[in-house]
C-alpha cells in the first residue's frame, strides 16, 4: 500500500490526492515609521495575511468512469468555488479546514 496516496475532499468533491509538492505560504505586512533624528526608520509588523496552500491536482481522463462524477463536473465545480469566493471545507490527511479557493487553472493534457 502506498501511504502517500490519500483521499482529499473539497466541498462536495472527493478525489485521490497525491501531489508531488504542496506549498504553504504565510505573508505578513511590515510598515516603516519615520522617526525624526533617526538614520533608519522603525520597522513595525502590521499583521499577517491568510495562510495559502497551493498544489496541482491531476485527474486522469482514462479513469473517468471510476470517478464519482465526470471530470468536466470537477472542473466546473472547482472554478465555481473560485468564482464564488465563499469558504468551502477542505479535508486532507484527516485534517479539515474552511478555505477560500482563490485561483484555479485547468488544462487538458493529452
């Protein structure tokens, strides 16, 4: 059994997820405060940005009949989550979080 292969769920869609890379980024905002008589400004942390996860998800058209819904429906639903901007529940490796899908890019590889 390959332990890297796990099930993922985003909103209403369930899929096998086995990405080669998942990147995680947390941005932060820093501000400069000018102070008279000081050579360099004071740097102040102004707050954090949303935590972002990015990964590629590949759906194989040859195995389309094994998926719960057709690939076209997956693509439409992912794009709908992105366009809607409402939080959806993302579950991966037993951990669930409400996420906002910011961008979805699709390509049919053949």
